[in-house]
């Protein structure tokens, strides 16, 4: 009789999109300082039965990924709220690490999921500077200060040192995935932690996600057709980019190319 007086359920929905880390001067990537307030506000809605998070990220900084992951889990525990994560085009590398903050993870069947690994990439210019007659001069205090200098020949000990660091970071990543997904993971089928990535459909069979579905579909199925999905998203700062001085154009182009290269690892 009085059903029209019943309040609609409100689900806070955080959207995290971009490369993880500060991308250039405009900080357009996903970083902890830029998302901390948004995440706190989303979890502050006391009557919300859960917090939804959509992720569209090819990865980036492992530190920023861990900070965001830990903060989401802390807020979920403190406010006793379930976290439901939705992957869009890609939730790979650090993007998947953040996705592991979800009690449930959904994706599109064509989403790119996984890439549980660590990568370092650079260039070597030793032959180039020889050809153009440039002499490289490096003076350091500390014998390892010029480790992996792209203008010097690589040293075996430098590569080994880097690989040891990567192994430590990789283990931290694996620990997060195993803690989050636990017995859901199908480890016997493929090597889950090789850095390989899969479609959303395959990721489901491997236990990396729970189901196929998008935010609007799943949230309406769970909480009713009249559910209110309240968006929480960082401003993209488009105007500030347009108003920037021409002196910054080279830096902007470099940042765009750098960010684009990360996306292109996954064919995007």
C-alpha cells in the first residue's frame, strides 16, 4: 500500500580510467592522491549496500596500484561494505591488481584481463653516439649510481640487480591475487602468473573474474530496476590541458606517446 514511500537503493560507483601513476604535469593517470577523496566519499554513503568500481586501465605504477588496492580494502572493512568491480576494455597488470580489491569481479567477454607480471623497458644508444661522435661522460659517487644508463653498455650485474627487484615486485603482485581470488583460481590449466593476458571469457574459466556482465546490468539484477547508481569520478582536466602554454607542447606529446604505448601492449 505504501510501497511508493520506499526509498530507492543508492549504489556509489567509482570510475578509474587511464594509466596508473602521474602522467606528466596534468596528472591524468590513476594515482592514489587523486582518488583518495573520491574513494572515501563513495564509502561514506552509509545506507549503500555495496560500492561498485569500474576499471579501465592497462596498468602502470606498482606502488600507486598497491596504495589504491589497500585503501579500498581498508574502507570496505571499516564500513562493512561489499566491493563489486567491473572491468571495461582492460584490467591488466596494475589495473588487475586494483580489480582484486573487489569481493566480486565482472568483465565483458571481450575485456583484456591479467598480465600478472612486471616489466621494465628502455633503449640502448651506445652505437648511435659512436656514429655521431659523441663522448659520454659520467661521474658518480657510488659505483652503482649509473645503473642501466641507456648511453652505456649494459652490465651483467646491473641486469641481475634489476631482475631481483622485479622478482620482489612480482611476488607482491602474486600475493595480492592469491589473497583475493584464493580457491577460485584454476592454476593447473595455465601459468597464471607468467604475465600473459586473456579475454574476459577465458579469464572467467581461469578464476581471475567471477562472471561476465557490466555495471548497469549486474547492479540492476542485484538491487532492482529502480536502483540509483551514483557516479564518483575524477575530473579529466580537459580545460586545463587546452589552456596550457605552447612551451609545454613537447612534454604533452611525449606524455601522450608514453601513455599510448602502455595501452598498445593490449592492442588498444
